[in-house]
């Protein structure tokens, strides 16, 4: 059975590792290191980072998020781009998340 909560935490941890690997140590925000072993709630996450994130995404990044919906739910309706384009953008923006489609 697919464990949605566990999968989200694995994806989050994979993202943290990507940030660490791709960021110069002098530019790495200290709270990123605190998130390596994070297993708490969204509310606890906000307490660690000290602010509420407000994503400012360009169209390509925003459209890549449809890839997450496709990955989790397979059928997504009313997307502004095609399924194949969304998956391509998803793979480019989130190379650390494996798509099994």
C-alpha cells in the first residue's frame, strides 16, 4: 500500500539533500541543516525556519508542480499544459524525485 505521508517526508528529505549538495556552504541557510532529520508537522517546520514560505514561482516552476499531482493521482484535469509537458518540467525542476510512470 502506498504510504502518502511517508512518501512526502522522503521527498522533503531528498529536497533537503539536493539543497545541501547544490549550495555553497557559505550560502547555506542554517535551518537547512536542522531539517535533515525533521519528522514533525508543518507547524513545527514553520517554527524551525522562522517564517511562512510564500512561493514566488515563474510559470515553468509553477507548471512543474502539476507533475507532482500526476505522480500522486495519475489523472489531473484542467491543467494549462499537457501531461507530457508537465512531467518533463517536473523532472527538470525536481530531479531528486523518481517518477514511476
